[in-house]
């Protein structure tokens, strides 16, 4: 018996790339190797880090904007970090059945085969489909051979005849045998009865015309004559039949003439294989190739085809087309707070609302995550403007999911053809630029692409280049802002704040260059420099003030963060109890188990951990139970309206009361007036930070003089 196919039989041994490989290098590999569909990203130990799928990757890199933004970045910026992994020993049928029912969209992106947890190769949905088809044909051949052998055994004895009948009745295919002389049926097994909707007793001894329509009987008789005239088995076209249960089935017929030793035709053997499930699987795979399985909207592949068709209409018929790029506002916070299942339900509802905004002729696609695109034939730009307005209005209505009221907005960028270009990738990039302009200006709106946005993009690229030179060029400096103990009136610690002195631009805001450093992969080096510089400086202070350092969520992706903290303390000689690391709740939201392990390891060194911007996220309270923070910092948005706003007073009072019960120190940020400080004292807040106490400065000499109590 032939061995069942395993994943190893369909795996391509494609060389993986390292996480340090640049996107431009991989783009050239995809361009030069047309058969290369999927590439794995693997570290030096053979562990799989992610997957790059040709089509999605090229959609980003094909446009010059994509290459400019991502070309020199590592492949980890564009890889799928949660690829479909499967062991090479997994049976192909088990893998196909499970994946099509539970993770169909991931199968369409390809998968990575592993052995003992290490990379072994890659596979695609096409290789799966080919293997299934080949396996089916091999099975059909084996069924025919088995049936031929069993029929020849029929004349040996009654015992063999009984055994033969039992086996034939249990063959998972229709077995129909006719006399070659008169084409009357002599045998029909139970599968054939179900497939044709007739019983064995009704058809044995009869010709096809006795129980079939004249048209179908004539067709089958023609098939019989073709088989009698052929020396080999003949494979016939697929047939659509209605079975005994009224279900539509698709069958594949194969006819073979069994001959006597002298070569005369004895009987005609017809094997019928039910292809219905295979065809349904093929149809499902074909659908998944062009439609998003979650929302039912077009996917990137179908979007690309429809976009090319739309641009062709523009060129041939002097038409106009608008491309709208949509990105949901606040979706990530909802997805992280309520879980992916709620996030998926939200996306499904959003898709339904979008369908209600467009015409039948418009094409709407889900491009990935919470990003959508719409292709709209227009007469004038106002048509696209009106559509964008309808979409924004539709998203303003709250969405109820599992008895929870959720609110999301949408930012829409619009590019026009032929006005803004005739290249699909460039139009998509320009619509994206317009959409990001909306994001930058407050979200929940729409914007047309403008040529000056290209200059802004170029400026961003130049700043990224300058940022890479700044660290080596010594352009960064730490400023220190004091924190005041409200009980004693004494300064007890300083927060280290990063500043960039650009040789041309002057002082660049951290709000501008920190996100850029995170995007281009420099935040690790920059964060390490800040940690080393802050601990070195604090160790030289004449008093045992603590120093607080902000840590980016991206720094937690590497297990080396604990070692970096340990090395910085050792090199500077600073006591661990004088170091405080400030994080935001997104650190825990992104990878709770991994990041909590790192936080616990750092805290075990004696380092204090503070939650920054408390109260601005969805789940701040829940994370006070997850990790024993030493301090929480109330965001300045709550302090700004003190002491006159009753709501602000109530919120701060609730936070301080809760913190006291948990034994957590409270620091209020953004304190700028004496009235605010007095209110915080009355609310039993422990520490305060803000311009009233001191502005950030590169030196702390002002605090080395004889101490004067603040607020007295």
C-alpha cells in the first residue's frame, strides 16, 4: 500500500533569509525568481521568525515610495510575524482538513514547514492543491486495479464470490459492470446506487435507457462504444448528477473493457469517483485567492486586478477613477483590550457599513488588518468627496458587540486617476500619504492627495538618514526634570528626557523623532545609549536621587533588555534602587506573557517599575493586577483641569485612593500652577512633576544649593 502523503512531500527547500536581510535584497530576489512565492525569515539557530509572501510584499515594494520607505529596512518590518507553521511529518490530509476549516486565510499566504522546531522549508496553497489532485488520481487508479483483480477472482469459488461482493460494496467509488455484448448491467455497488439514485435490483438486467432519460442513456452508450474501441482505459468528462438524497454531485467516470484471454470484450467496467468535496475545496481555495475570509470583501489580489482594469478604462475611454484608502481610528486599542474575537466582529460590522455606502459598480477591498481600499468610477472629484463623507458618517454610529458599545472612526485618503498618476502602486502610495495626513491632523476625516505630500515624504526619508548619523555624531543629549515629594517638599528624583540637537533643523521634538526611530529600527541603539548615559550621570550626583528612564515597547522584543539594564548598572556603579524604568500599558498589551517575564526579571534586580500616562488607555486598571508596579504616573490631561473641574477631581481622587490601598506611589504629571499642587496635596498624591517645580534642563546644579521646600 502506498504511503500517505506528508507535508515533507510538498515542501520546497527554499533558502531562508536572516532578520538582518534588507527588503531591497529580497525584492530583487522576488523579481529575478518568478517561481519564488514564499520566503521564511529564520535566525542563526534555525528558529522561524516570520514569513514573507511574494504578492503582499511586492504590493508594498513595487512603488518607489515603498522602496524609499522600506528598502533599507530589515525584512522583519514587512514580514508576517505569526505565520502558519506545520511539522514535516504531519499527514497532508490532516493538515488540509484542519487548515481549510480553521485558518483558511493563512493557508493562502503560504506556510512554513519545520522539523524538531527548526526551519525545514516552505509550502504554498498551490502545492497543496496539486498534491491533493495527484493523490486523488492515484487513488482512482488503485481502485480500478483492485476492482479488476477482484472481478477476475469471481469465477474461483462461491467463498471468493462472497468476499468479492463484500469488498466491491465497500469500495468508496461507484462500480458499475455491463455485459459487453448487450450493454445490460450485471453489477452496481451501494455507492453507485446512492450516486445514481437507483437500486441494484432496479437496474441489474437492464440497459441504461430503461432507467435514464433518452438523452443521458444515448450519451452513456456512446461512452461504452468509445471504451470498446479503445485498447486502454478512457477518462470521461465530469458529470453533474442528483443522488438518492436529492443532492447535486460531481462525478468523474472512467471506463475499462475487461477482455477474455483471446482478446474478446467480456464486460465494461465503469468506475465513478465523487469529486464533489474536492471541487468544493478547490472552489473555496479559489474564493480565498480573491476574497477576504473574514469580511467577504475583495482581498489584495483581486484589488490589484480590479485596479488595473479601472486604469485601463481611464486610458481607453477617458474615464476618471478615485482610489480611497481607509484606516480605522482606535482599532488597535479595542483589539488589544477586548481581544481578537471582538476585533474580528468589529471588522465584519465595519465591512457591512462600508457596503452600505458604495454603489454596485464600486470595488471595496480589505487590504489587511484594519485597512480598506475602494475603487470608484467618478465624474468629478466631488463624487469621491461625497463617498468619503458617507463613510465617515456611517462610522460615527456606535457599534454594539457582545453587549459592549464600541466607537471607531475612520481616516480616508483619496488619490485620483489620471490626475495623480496612472500607476496602481503609486496611486495607492499617494492615497496612503493623504490618509496619513488625516491621521496627523486629528483623524476621523478625509483628504485629497496633494503634490507637496511627496516633499513631506522626502523630508521624512532625509530625517531618517540624519537620525542614523546623529547617534554616532553625538547630537543627542539628556535633559533632566525634577520630581517633588509633596509630603516633604524635597526633590527626590529626575526623569531623563532625550533631546536631539540637529545641526540644521535645531532642536527636534522627541514626538517627531522617537516614532521614526521605532519605525527604522534605531530605537534599540538609542534606548541603550539613553540607559547608559542616564545611569552614568546619576551615579555622579552628590545626593542619592533616583533617575527615571523611559523604555519603548519595541525594546521588549529582545530578551537582551534585562542584560542591558544589568550592564548599565554595573558600568556606572549606580545602585539598582536608584533606577526607575517608565513604561506605558502598550508594553503589556503587545505580548503580555513575554513582556511580564522581562519586567519581573528587571524588578528582581532591584530596579523600580513605573506605569506612565496612567488612565489614557483602555485597560490601565486591569494591569495593576497583572504586575506590581512601584509607581503610577497620572497623565497630565487629568491634572490640567484641577482644581476647578469636578470630574477631574473625582478621577484623581479615585486613582489616589486605589493606589494607597495597593501600596503604589502616585506621581502627577504636568503640574503648572500652585492651585494644582495644593489640590494634589489635598488628594494625598505622593509626587508631582511639571513646570511649576522645574523645567527639563541638561544640568541639575540648581538643585544642589541649600534646599528650599517647595509649596511652603
